[in-house]
């Protein structure tokens, strides 16, 4: 699997622990980016993930 797919799997598990649903929108992201939503919060997950981007996505989705 790719790095982004592993991270999305991790996000799904964290959302499940909070009894939330993770929704991945691959069609409305720009370029190779995915829109991801947990509850009322949403953010964008790029193809290349660094340490700070991962932390930012977790914070944006309130999964940190």
C-alpha cells in the first residue's frame, strides 16, 4: 500500500474510536489531493505526506 492509503486507514480507525464516520471524496479534491470529512470537520489530504502535514490533518479533523 501507499503512504497515503496507510494514513487514511489510520484516520478511519481514529474516527471509529470517536464513533464518527470518515468520508473520503476523491472526485472533488484538486489534482492528487483528497477531501476528507469527519463529522462537520473537513480537510485535504495530499499525495505526499510529511510529519507536519499529518499532524495538521489530525488537528483539522479533531482526531489528535
